[in-house]
C-alpha cells in the first residue's frame, strides 16, 4: 500500500512546502491541493512543477478536486468541463493520473435516487471522455454530509458501476464513510481496482449528522472503526493509495514538516497492522 499525504492537511502551506514536507516525512506520494497548484502555476510552468517533484523524490498521485460536478446550470457545467480539461493537461505533464471529482449538494426542491444516479452517470461519462486522451482517471468521492447528493459508499459504487468507464473509480474517505452511515459490508461489494484512493483520517466523538471537515483527527485519535474498515479492504484485495487527508484548522497552524511526520507515524500505527506500506 502506497502512503500519500494530502495537501488539505497543511492548508496554509504552499505547494512547494507540501512537496518538501512530504519528502522529509518519508512520503513518496503527494495529493495536490488544486488551489495551491493554481497559485504555483500563476508564475511557473507545469514542467517546473514536475522538476520540483522529481528533485524531492515525491510523486504527484492526484489533484484534489473538482467540486460539485453534478446538477450544474449549463454555463457552469461548461466551466466544470473546461476545468477538467485543464487539470488533465497539467496532470499529463506531471505524470499525475488521478483527479478527484465531487458530487453536488442535492438540488433545492429535492431529487429522487434515480435522478441523482442518472445525473451522476451522465456527468461522469462526459468527464471521462475528456480525461481519456490524457490517461487520467476520475475518482468520484461521496461526501457523508446530510446535504450531499451522494452520501454513501453503496450509492457511490452503484453510480461508478453503471458509469462503466475504465477511467472512472471512487474514493473511500473514512470521515465521509462514517458520517454518512456507510456500512462495513458495502466495502465487500466494491471491486478493489475501482477504489482509486483511500482517504484515511479519524473524527471526534459527536453525533454523526453534526460532523464537519474541521472535526477530523489524526488516525487512531477518534471514533471511526478504522480497523474494521482496513480488515475489509484487505479482504477484498485492495492495495492502492492510502492518503492522509485532514481539514482541521488547528493543524494548519503546525509546521508542515512536523505535521507530515506526525500524520505518517499515526497512519503507520493503524495501517501497518494489515498492510505492507511504502
Ligand atoms: Zn477525502
């Protein structure tokens, strides 16, 4: 299992600082936070960014994220497709083969399960067509929050299955898995090669419906049954990318390298019991 570090964890650090912090902490993989990359590319080229990654022995493994891809009015949807194309072009230069894409809130006035399924499949197929020439995969990430149109692993997997494109898979994020009430058996029904990214984190003890990103904690410090999740991932033969993704403002005040080291140590403690880790 490849351990990665997600740039959201150190939100206030810039992209070069993330690359250095990840490298110093022993990570071989970094998930790029897209807003940081936009800032870097405002006065650098993608080739310069690739050189920076190479220099520090870190691989860019994903770009996070294109948010709220579904249920967009036509003009906004054109913007989503253009952004997808742009990130694919950059990803291709960087040798970064995954983009995380996120479903939208349920539209005001509501939507049935069938409508959400149909819209999500349609959009994922269209974005997959854009990504295909660049050898980029789309990783669809359900959000456990009450307002999101795709909230559970089961629902997300149904969408990815029906989308049925070689370059479309999903993300399991432990915070969203727990907050949205995904079930442990639902992991066993997913094809392991379709789990493109496993976002690991923990969360404070509080009612699930009140969980927000800011309540995330280092793995092992909260109440998510990470062992139960890992056992099932192991059982189905998942051996892909496991990346530490936290959005805790308190952590953003810490030194990025120190935080990256702490994140790696905490994750190894939890994951190391089940997986060989690099
Ligand atoms: Zn995530």
